[in-house]
């Protein structure tokens, strides 16, 4: 994936592979979430929602769900 990302940056154009799991419809970041993270670092919920076309609320709920899963898996692994 890093090769694909670097090619988009070198060619200065968006990725055309919308089947890629990292593809996002946001041409400013070459249609790539990896480029988004590399170029912008930490982003606000608003910045993420702009890139994904989701509402801030949906991004927040997805984040909360992911954090619950991480905590559950951590607790399960270390505390049985």
C-alpha cells in the first residue's frame, strides 16, 4: 500500500483504485486515507467527516465503537 501511496504523491494525482480499502473520495489527499494521515497527522472529527462524507456524529460513534472493541480485547487478553 505504501508503494501505491508514494506513486500518487510522485505523480501528483489521485488514486484511481476505488476498490482499495484506503480509498476515499477526497481529491485534496489524492483519494487516499494513508496520504491524509501522512500529510495531516492527527485530525479533528470534523476533518475526518469532511473526508469520508459522514457526519461528525457518525465519525464520533465509529470512534467510540472502535475504542470499546480495543478495550474489550485488551481486558480479555490480560484479565481473562
